[in-house]
């Protein structure tokens, strides 16, 4: 069922791709679905490959299998000349690299044009996190007097309590939240399941939402066969958690930061580390396979590290 959903999203992503390249790229995206990459990862790579195919059309409709290193370098320069952000260029370029890795592995090309190309990660931009006071102000201005407000409060409480990704949050079912034991079952990247503590606040608002909000939000003409936890009154069922959701709440709470779902993920991790949580526990909770990913959260705590060092350094 999951792969069928992902493949439907893939078809939509590849709809406007030049016909000449569609078959080969669809075989690659099917492979990504088979190895359980997330829908967001696959559609992101599809978007990058779509840009690449239009570049090949501009180059005289060269076959994907005939691309050499010079063409790949020319493609990277074309992305830079468009004035795209460094992270966007890197993402598009890595999508093409992944495609050629697949073609090489399955014997569809003689030589991988990326074989001797050095990939440089763009500089990591430190994104905003919220202070505990800002989190409280954000939550306080969400009006939970009606069904939509209850849903919104339950979503944000869950994001902050567990640090789940946006896609993980919106894919939860009513069977994943155990409010009695205050735990949440999450299906993460690569179909890896983890069970997370979510605390009493998130449990309380999920329970209130399930009791007084969820059924009111669903229209009578929308079948409740998917059992999604967080729903909307639209046919696509999942609520929109984007800038249109966060911006008015930030304005009302007088928070002058760019807030997204990922902000709450970062905030959850940072606050846990600041309060003494072991990095291994935080990595497990966030669904990270390596501690390297936590570096972005640990860097934020350099002030606390300096203060501790000045008090406890040897020889003082």
C-alpha cells in the first residue's frame, strides 16, 4: 500500500519530464521505492532529475547513457549560473549522481561520469531554534476551542515533544498514539519503526482531539478508511503544515523567527541536550543512524560549553 502511494507521487513528479527520458528514470524511482526510501526523498530526486533532463534537451537531446564527465560539469555550472542556492544546486547534483550510481550497478553504462568528480557539501546554515519561552508563547496563542484548533495544538505538542519529522507526523494513524502509556509509534526513513515517549501534554491534546475534534473535521463524503491521525476537511486528508500555518501564529505570539516543522524538531533535540540528555538517546529519538547528524544541534550549545569549561577546566 505504501509503495503504491509513493509510486503515484512519482508519476505526478515525472509527468512533465521529457518523454525520451521518462522510462529510464521511472525504473530508477521504482528501485528507490523498492529499497524503502521515503516519498519526500524520491520526489525530491525526481525534481532534480527533471531539471537534468531539460538540460539534456537543451544540449541536443543527448542520451542519459552517453553523458560524460564534461557534460556533468557543464550541468553543475548551469545550475550555479541560474543563481540557485548552494543547497539546491547540491541537491539537484546529488540526484543525478544517485541515478548514475544505479545505472552503473545494473550494468546500463560503461563508465560512471561521476567517478572522479569530488562532491563538496554546502556550508551548513544554522537555522533558528525556539527558546522555552517562545515555545510556550507559540502554544498559548493556538485557539484550541474548536476542532481545528485542537488538531493544531495536538500536532505542535507532538512535534515539540517527540522531534518527529513532518512526513512522519502527517503519516501517523490513530493506532500509533498510545495516550495511556504516553508513547508514539513512528515509521521513519527506510521503514524503520521506533517507539517514542511523548509526555503528558502531547498525550492530553491528542486524546482531546480524538474525542472532540477529529470526526468533526472530516466531511461526511470523505471515507475514514486510512485511519490517519491528523486529518483535514480536504480530499487529500493531510493538513497543510507550511508557512501559511506557522506565519500567523508567529505574528500573534510576537516571534520574529522563521518557524517550520523542522524548527520544532531542532528545538526538541536542543532542549533535550541542554537539559542533560545523552546524545545517543537523542539520536535514537530523532531516528538518526549516526551521531554525526547531531553536530548541528550540539554546535548551538557552545555558550554553555564555554561556561562549563571556564568553571571546570584543569589547572584553574
